[in-house]
C-alpha cells in the first residue's frame, strides 16, 4: 500500500500504520497460500508495499531488512482495532487491496485458488466487529 493508493487516501493518518500492517500481513499470507512465494508474487509485494514506505512507518529496520517490534505491535493493534474504527467503505477498499494480492498470486493460472479465497473470507470476517 503506497501513499498513491486509494485506500491510503481514504484513511486518516492515525489509522494508516494499522491498515498498512494489516494489509501487508494478509497480502503476504495470500501470496504464500499455495506454499510458494514466486518471483511474480515477490515483485507484486515489493511494488504494493515498498520497503521505503515500510521503513518510513518504522516497520522495517534501517540497517537490516527485518521487521521491527513496531510492525508486529501495529499488526496486533490492527486486528483488534480496525473492525470498529474503519468505515464500511474503508473495509471494502481494504478487502479490494487483498483481492489484488490474490489475483497477483494466481496471475499465471488465471484463477483465484481456494487457499486465497479462504484468506479473503478470513480478512472480511476479521474486519467485522464482534456482536
């Protein structure tokens, strides 16, 4: 998710780190759903989640390409807070971003696999507030 993306523009600055961490975690899971992270999937993830943006949010170390405590803390907060804090339109835009990950994951096959569909369903459920 880059500052140029529609989703980035719709959420407030206080939610951007949470949305970025949530989207990144699930996009990586979707890309790896078939048990393999191929070059096309890596390229898509690098384009959609540039290291510079992840570093700017404090999610990737400045000296190594490793995720920081801030990244994992933001991801945990995202799973807890986003269901109640995002509008229905923002949730839809986030699921759309994740659908793009599923499409990129299966670009060569031309079909979204069951693994990716299950993760998209899980993402939609995670964004539904309890009760």
